[in-house]
């Protein structure tokens, strides 16, 4: 099921659908569900406590008005209260589903290609290779500008892997012979860690990469200085290599 593009565009422009980084969008979804869940819980518990107090056993003559076990409740307005409660619940649930669907569509689509840089991600045992639009390749280090969309095309050269950056709420499969796409926007400069989330062999726990989020001018200067070459400056490819080989030989033994 997909909404018409013009309808989705109107809803997005209305401000109802949160837009921005994946972190912001998922936090907004969490907060909305937390708020509605809390309100529903308060209403249900308050109504329960109200009726418990109203029909409490006081030992007086008013206790005759209390419903007995198995007795159908009276005073419901011939089902009007029940119908009203169902109608309100349906409106709330359908609105929440529609809002969540529109929000997740934005998460699926992400920023347009014109607003983003594109990077090819290639997983292998046991590391990550990144290829930029100008053909420059880095091994184990992904450099991106701050506050700009980054679209990733992810695949694998050998077995199943899964590329994920937990702090940026991005995660996607790396499948041999297939290509998956995802995106993210980093709103703060600094270093983040990308991991593999698919058990892929003895060196799986060492299969990490560093995501360096740079100021726009700094990134542009770095990118303009690159060419169709391979950069293997990642420190993760030196020391852990011996550990991976040790783990592999131990497993074989």
C-alpha cells in the first residue's frame, strides 16, 4: 500500500511528518507512542479507580445499587457510550497508523539524490570498503559532511554482512550479488563506529569501520584532494589482523 505522491507531499509539507535525521525521526516516533500510551494508561486506570471507589462496599443502604456478579451493566444509554468509545478509539488508532506510515515512508525514501552524496559500501571478510562518486576508495574509514544526506549502496563480496551505525540509526544488509540502499544524516561532527551485525566468520567482532563526520568546508577540501585511488589508512586493518588470524587458526585447531 502506498499513498499517492502528491498526497504524501502535502502531508509532509504540512509539518505533521517529522523530517530530518534518522535519529530525530525515530525519537519523534518513540515520543508520540510514549505520550499516547501514557494518556491511554492514565484514562483507563483513572476510570477503573473511579468505579472501584463509586461501587465500594460501605456497609450502608447505597450498596444495593452496586452491580452483582454476572449482572449486565445498566445506564449505558443503550450502547451509545460503547459506540462512542469505539468510534473515538478507531479515529485515534487510524490516525496513528496513517501518521506512522507516512513517517516510515520518509525514513524509507530519505533525502533526494540531488541533496545527498552517494557512497558505495562493500563488505568483505572482515572489513568495509567505501567508494565515492569520483572513484576514490577508502578501506575502513568513511568520511562524510555534517548536516547533509548520505545515500549508501551496500553489497558484499563474499558472505552475508550487515552494515550499521547505531548512533545514527542506520542499518542495512550486505548481500552478495545484490545491492541494498539506505541513508543517514549526521548533525554533529565527530567519529562514529560502524559495525557488522551479521555473524560472518571468526573475525566478525573485528569487522568495524570509522565514520568521520566533517565540517562542510573541511570535507570539500578533502574530497577535492582525492582521486581514483585506494586509501588504506585505517588503523583497524593492522592490529586486529593478527587477532583475526589467531581466532581463525584457533577455530581451525
